[in-house]
């Protein structure tokens, strides 16, 4: 034996072959044992496979059931985490699974499960009760149907993506339909008054011999033009709100001043219909608040316009109430109540949609674009408030707006001082007009000349600067400066004029088609004293100039 070992040791190749022989023999013996064990217990590999699934595979939730008595033999370790059912409960009674779905879903599952032929895997798709979770259940028959393996795959992510895609498709479809409807409605709303204006001007031209009739036609054309302008303003407001570009002012205002403004606009019109009109204030311990007075007035005017339009008897009441005040912020309620025709419940559900009116006959009888309520709703939301509507057909309506308004830091402001407003007159006033558009210039010059003013016109900002330089101090009484002009715009021209000794105090007012708060504010930041929006209302211009000169000279 010793000689054999020595011989082997001398031959390394022989050693290597011996090691390989031993390893091969071990593998062969293990393989024989494995197949013997498998033959003796055919479920050996299957159970081992199931153990690996239940304790290692986390992608699905598994439940192994014995078919003859529906006893649960195995559960995935994360079963309770997914379905919120204690493992011991399902091990006692598999029917506790019905708790995770609606009754109808469970009944449908049982019906299809009983009809299953057990040849191919059975699949069932379901949603969990009270949760946004969707599962694909796959049931596989094992050992000729002796066991059923339930595999629950969480399909929620795919379903939610699909639902999101469907929602996007539906939204796109609705937006497309809305745009088509919007354009169609806009075409009608704009063409109708345009047709009226053109028609009235045609009739006025044909009635040259009858001055009274010509005046009537021209007045009608003017009234329709004002309606068209208000419609365009409303559409632009809606557009800016939807684009998130409408800015609100935050300035101190006296909430009691709203009463005077509303009375000026509505009192006479409403009381002519023998309808009682009143405005009440309750529980206010301050009167100055920070906010956008113009937009708050716009909300109230829209609500009162509807109340006035649809109320032929009874009363219209506006109520202002300070609900409570906390940390220098007051909750203000503004309610417009009327005893008019009221609205149906169906219409109330979509009253704030653009161009919505209760019926075609409403539009024909009462007019209006159907944008007022949509704008009101958007303005209230922009202010962080809430609007509530309560209405019954034939009984009337209540529109209630709640706003949280900061209390102004001081309760004394200049507008409380008595300022006697003297009527401004254009008579013998020298005016420098910078306007590049021929028609606009002709209109402005004709109107101002008819009022007794001397108007000198230039076509751009550079000419305005050069012309102003030529004259002595106090030669012009005021400058009307268009904003959009070639060579030099109105803002740049104004800033240059302000650097001159003679230009520091000259009143300069912007003329612009831009009519929003931010435009007016920017004009003042650029050194202008005011901002008149086009088309110019010369009566409003005269009134604002009266206030400006009265305050300046006070």
C-alpha cells in the first residue's frame, strides 16, 4: 500500500484523475437518490417549488387551496399586508376573501369559477372594495385538480395609467367640443350686434332729410356698440382668467362706497319697475378693507344685473355683513336677494359655465351673453372666496359671496377728505395728441375740437418729444399719449419729457387698447398721470380729468 501511495504521489496526473473520479461518483449517487425520492414522493419537487414561491416571490400574492374541502394550506408572507385580512381567518374559512370585493363581483366570480374546466388557468379581473386597487386573479389546477393555486397580481398601476389616458382623451375631446361651441357662439354673439350697428348706420345715412330719425338710428348704433364692447371685455376677461393672467389690485377701499355706486347704477332702473330696492349693512366695526374694489363691484354688478333683469315685482335686496374678524382679516358676506323668476335645479348645476343660459327663450327675451356668471365665479375664486346659489322657480334667487378681506392698516384715507370736484372743460385747452392711427386721431381731434379744445397732433413718440421741446413751459394744458407707436412708444416719450424742466408737472394721460389693472398701474409707473382705454369714452375722460385737476389743485 505504501508503495502504491508513493507511486501515485510521483504522478500528479494520476492524482487529478482520481479526484475527478471521486466527484463524479458523488454526483451520480446524489442523482440516483433524488430520482428515488421523487418516485417515492411525487409531490416532493412541487412542494419545494411552492415553498420557493410563497416565501421568495413578492410580485404576486399566493394562496394554495386543497380542492376537496377548500382548506388553505399555504399563504404568501405578505398576504395580510395586501388584503388586510389576518392569515388565521382565511386558514379557517377561505370565504373571508369575499370581504375584499363588492357582493356582485363575488357572485360573478363564483359563477365563472364553478364553470371552469381546470384544463387551462382561470383568470378573473376585479377591483378591491373601497380602494383604488385592481387585481388579476389566476387560478391554476395542481396534481390533476387536487389543489388550486390562487395567484393575485396587483394590476393597479396599469389600470390607473389607462384611466388617466382615458381621462386625458375625454378632456381633450371636451376641450375640442368646447372650443368649437365657443367659436360658434362667439361668431353669433359678435355678428348679431355688428349687423345691428351696420344696419342702423345704413338707416341713418338714408334718412338725411329727417334729423330726428337720423339721431334715433345713431343713438341705437351707439347703444349696440356699447353692448359689443362689453361683450368683448367679458371675453377678454374670461380668456385672461383661464390663462391665469388676470391680476387683482390690493388697495384700501371703503366698503360703504359700494352702496353709492350700486345705487347710481341700479336704483332708478329697478324702481321704475315698481320693485323695492335696498342696500343694508350689518355688524361692521371697520369700513376700510384691502382688496380690488373694481373687481368686487364687477361681481356685484353682474349679480344685480341678473336680479334686475329677472325680477318684475317684489324686491331686490343687497346685504353686506361682517361675519367675523380674526388676525386683522374679516370674513365679509355679500348677498343679492331677489323675488324674480328663479331657476331650475338642473340649470343651477351648470350656471357658472361660459355662455350658459337657462334656455333659448331667455336669451331672446332678456339678452345677455351668458358670460356674466362664469366671470363672477372666476373672480370670486381668484379672491379666494366662495359663492353659493339658492334658487326656486317662481320664488326668486339668492347669490351669496363670502370673501376674506384684510382690514386696511389705517381707517383714515384721503378719499374721506372733502374735495370739491369742479367740472373740467376742454374749452380753450391746448392739448398735444400723440396718435399714429389716422382714424383714431381724426375721431379724437373732432370730438375735442367740438368741445372747444385746440389739439395739435403728432404721429409718434419722438415727434411728441420734439414738439413739446419747441414750446415754453405751461404752453400745453395736457398731453394725450398713445402707447403703441412707431420709432418711439408712449412710455419712452413720457420718460424723456419728465426729464425736462417744463415736463415735470405737465399732465400726461395714456391712450391704450389695454384696459387691465396691470396696464393702468404700469402707465403710472412710467410717469403718466392716468390711463384712458380705447375706444375712448369722452364723457368718462371728462369726468376723470375733473377729478384729477380738482385733487391736484386742492
